[in-house]
């Protein structure tokens, strides 16, 4: 359990922040969050002197683990030069060229500060380009905490039973239609009725905010076909999958291309970032090239750009993906083995270095399957693993991530902890 110092800090935080935290899922660690002092490689070190094998990894960005030497060196070199200019840098040009090289046929990019900003801008662009107002999203897909898309959302919105949010005007929510993930017929039905008014369809190519739910075979290509039929745009939200599945993200992995792609997380190397990429005819509509407004004091922040560029350069060397994938495979096998041995109903989804276990029968292919999972058993697993020095997401509706630095020591510790944890939760 989190230690005494963490408990005291949380007591103070409750007086300062709503719910004591600055992002909801952090409060899902019970009875209170642990507080981190430092991190390195696959490990977090808490203020209470504990070492935890980290499979949250900042909820996805840290595919190279914590404090990777190449990223640290790039950040230190940039900080020595200064860290905010209000003017362009050579490094942001290099980062843009590097990203676009891996995402053909995209030819232009706008860097912003978060995935939320990226999806918000992508929706604004789609509406401006098509002259239409409606957006279609999929139940359980989370695209950031903004009014356009906080409807039928996943992530912490689902963990806390809040599929939307107070404070969103009904007239805004009515502009967003919700289809069923992994069910192209549901999209086809919506498009038959509203297709001439739909500016864009947005989807997580791999649902990463309802646990982990991969696309069925052909699902993404069917979306591409339907969207083309109605002359709408397809927005693939690759904030999580971008540069995690492969250098070309889910689009390379599944062989489908978006009209607009949103990126974040890994392209910032652990620092805040978001991006929208696409063809020149669409992206050039953003100010000052066109009349779709976007601006930001911290857009293309020099430190973030340096960290992101260093991260991608390491990924381009090729070994990181294999190591992260192998670590995820071994964790998935350990979870499946222990659940099977103890007769626990379960299903494990894994895509490369992303995985999640659900305590339910049968495949988990859509949010309603995930909702049937025994969340209390998952939370018990989280608690037992945390007591044994292993940190997986506290919410069933998040993803277990691995990195290139989850080596033998960390994996052996984790596999032993999984065995001991299942022994406790199945008593």
C-alpha cells in the first residue's frame, strides 16, 4: 500500500485539488495515490522509499522507459540553450520532417500541446474543409476532454461512470453522433441518414481507453470505404498508437490511411505535445496559412521537440520495438497462465507492446464486452501487484504498456508478483 508520506501529501492535496489530483485516474489508486520522487529505466521510486516496476509509463509516452540516456542528453543540451523563445527553431523543422517521413501521404503538420488540442483542431479543420457540422465517433473511444468529443467517451470518464460531462451545451453534444466500435454496419446506418452532413468520422484505430480493444479484421478498411462513399474525412486518433505499434503507427500496422491523423504522447518523448498531420490542402487551412484558427504559446516547445526527436531516432534504430513487444508477450502469457491455472474467467487482449486483462468470458471486442468484466477483481489484482512492487493501471479501462527497458530482472519480478497476486485474489 502507499506509505505514510504519500498519505500525508494526499491529505494536503485534497484541500488543494478536486479529488486531490490533477487527472482523475490518479485517484483510482486506493486508499490514496503513491507519490513519485524519481524514475529511471522501468522503475518508479516513491517518496516512501519503494521501487515499482512501471507498466503505466505515463499512460503510454515512455516507450523507451524513464530517463533514457539519449532523451536526457537531448533535453539537457536544449535547456542549456534556453527553453522558450516565442520563435521557431531548427529542431521543430527536423521533428516535423521525421514524423511526416513515417506517415505518408501526410505532407504537413501543426504541432500543439496535447492530444486533446490535436483532436479539437482536427475536428475544426474537418468542419472547415467539408463545410459540414456533424462528427461521428465510436462508443468508448476517448479523444480528449473537450466539448466536441466528450460524448460516449472512454478512459476515466468510463471508470467513474461519466460517459459525458456536465457543462457541455446540448447544442454542441447534438453535433456528435455515436457509432459502435468494431461494427461498421452501425456507421453505415448513421451515414445513410446523415452522411451529407457529416464532416468527419473519428476513431481510435486500437481502442486504448476502454482497456485495450483491437479492431476486428477489416474494420478500419470498412470505415475508410464508408467515409469515402459519403465524401467525409476519416480522422485516426493515433495519440496512443502513433510510433508505438510501428514507426508508421496503426496506419502502417493495419494498412489503412487517414485523411487527418492526430498524434501525441511518444512524439514528445514524455513532454507535453500533440500534432495534426494531413495533406497540404487541408492542413494549410490553419492560421496563418488559412482561416482555421490555432495558436499556442507552447506549440513546438523547444524542450519537447528535442525529447521527441531523440525518442524517434532511438526507435528508428529498430531494437526498441522488439524488446517492448517481447516484454508485453511475456506479461500477457503470465496473466493468462495464472488465470487459467486458477479457473478464473478471463480474456487478454494484446497488440504489440500494449495489453490488458479482462475478467470475463469470451473475446472482448467492444465496450459492452469490457463492461461485463469483473472490475472488482481487476482492482484487487492491481492492489496485490502494487503491494509486490508492480504498478499496472488502477483502472480496468486503461492499458498496460511495456517499454524497451523492461529487461529480465523487471520481468522476472513481475511474473513472480503475478503468481503471488493471483494466489491472493482467488482464495
